[in-house]
C-alpha cells in the first residue's frame, strides 16, 4: 500500500538535508513479528502528534510509528514551513459546521500554532520557530481585495485576526513594491519543518514510543485478533491503527472520492544576507499571494529565500512515486516568479529545488474518520496545503478516536466526510490538467496586466482547490 523506495540524499528538501546532516544513524526498521496496542502509520507531523498524544492520554499503551522512509520525508518535511491558522478559511468552516464551531475551530488552530512553540521550548527542539505573522498579499491588480469577503465575514462575527494595511505598508513589510496590497495576521509562525518533525520523533522515542523507519506498509488486514500490518521486514499486530500518510491515503477509494493530489514545487537560493538586510523578506515573516496556483515565500536563518508554487503535477488515481514526486517539475518557472517579486535575486544561485504531494480535499478542509466504519482503523487527511499548524489538532482528534474517548476531539466537527465528491478517473485527471493549464494561462495574463480569455476564465473557475480556501 505504501511505496517502498527511499529517497537518495540529493532528492530531499533543503530542510531535510540540513536536519539529517546533524543526526547520526538512519533509524531502525520493523523486523520480525511484533505486537502493540496502537500503531500510527506515517511518521510526519500528524502521525507523530497522534502517537505522542495517545501516549500522553494513556501512558500504559504500547505505541508504535511505522514510516516508509524516514520521519519527515513526506509532506511534513518538504513544505514551505508556514504554521498557519484556519482564520482565512472561516467562511468555509462556517458552511461545513456552522458559525459557532467555525469560530471555535479557527481559535483552536491559532492556539495550535502557539502550542508548537511551547512544545519546542519544553523539549529543546531546534525548529527555528518564529511567530512573526503572515502577509496575505496581492501581487497583481486582479488579486486586490481577495481577502475582503473573509474580513467582512469575520467582522460580522466580531473576530478581527487580520490587520488591514496600506499599499505602502505592504511594500515596506514585504521588501518589494511588487506587493500592491494585503492584510496581516499575527497568529502565524514560520518554522524549519524538518527540524520540527525530527524533534517530534526524538520526543516520541523519549516517551517510549517505538519508531520504525524504512518500513513501508505493504498490507493491512483486519482480523479477529486485531489489525495486522505487513512490511518487507516483518509484521505488526495492533489493536488500533491510525493512518496518517497524507496524500498517500488517496490509495483508499472511500478517501480518494474527496481528495485530489497535486504537487507543490519549491526552490531555495544560496544565502543572500546582504539582500535581506537591504530590503527583502524580513526574518520569520510568511508571505503568500492570492492566486489559485499560490506563491508562498520566506527567508531562512542563514539568509536564503525559499519560494514555492502550488498546482504542480497531478496524481492519477492517487498514485505517487516517492522519487519522481520529490523532483521539482518547473524550477525555472518558480525562479522566474521569485525574480519578479525580488529582481535583485535574478543572478542568485538556486542551490536546492524539490517538490512534494499536497492532499487537497474537495472543500479545502481536513477530514477525519474510521476507515470503512471500523473503529479500529482511523485516519486524518486533506489538510489542503495548510497542515503544519493544524497538524497538532489533527493529532488530538486522531488520538481520541483511537482510544475511543468521548471528548471534544472525538466529537470534533472535523470528524466527517466532505459532502462534495470529486469526479472519478480518468475524468478527474484529464479535467484537472485542463483546469490547471487554464489557471496558468489566466495568471500569466493577469501578471502582465492583460484580461484573460473567457475560456481560460471559465475553465479556471472549475478548480475546487485553494490555498486559503
């Protein structure tokens, strides 16, 4: 069920290369036959948070994590390092669960970002956590006021997580006059995501949790004695299982109905401290624009600029080859957009380029449940490009579902199935490619100040995914 290939070092993200270079050893694989109370499949942020929270709720439990490659090798270690909230998605939240729950979940997501910083401090995790906020910007005139409907909705509910800014303030904050307008949210942080994942791995091991890496799940069988998981090196019998493999969960038909897997491509420059000191990208600030094929960018502690672009390759039937999907499919295009935002980077070397799969749900919100209705196997998926911050909430929800608790997390409105189904294959794949091409055409026109064609505009409107939902 999981791909068994392990990424070569050069195929890993900047974050993973930096973090793994500081570690000794490669982790141990599952060998032979073992029994545990709880097994979490997937050693990313949601999986590790789930294992840690389950162990906290019941220290007597024997808990294990099963990871196909090394912890952090999936989406958790390849993203842009934005720990965001659900405040930008409050309108969608309200449609899904009502106003009261929407406000509660958005506030909980903001608290989850603070919890990351607190956990890192308590456990001595070096994840470069910087609560410097997020600039939601417009980089062409068509994007102006993209945030206004969200702000109006929040104002009507008495919530004000965003600060409206003038064009001059946005240009000064971002270090580039290519940013024409925007709003600022203070509750967002940037992190070194692989540092966080590997830190959670260390904390899990210290808590007595087994972490077996290089152990892809090749089979899952539910029997009378429990759930048997198979891996190339052995088998594991667990009483309860949590599936936390993000985009790889699209292999399950009941999940794939509500999930589309898209690539997101990222580049990192060589260190350019003089450029950053002069104007661009203040340390710790997260920035993204308002296009559908979103651009997201930030600086790093050593003076690099990390710049990403959503809407890359599309998975057919949820099939993801680890090595293929680790390769940036359009580095020159991503670099061109970076140069447009920050012309002084035109001659800066690009030292790292990578990609990763993003699990977009049909309503841009994560969903949690019991696979086939079986309470012994639970899952969480669909973070839709915003999984770093909310992963902590996902871990609490999954842990409570695993343990059969009757609390605010097991009864969360996120325990649901999205109402909208995505088209079956091959319609989904073909249609997705058509829509993605139309989006790219539309955005090229908008960036150059031209009006997009009617055909491109219509086809682009069919896209169900969005970074800020």
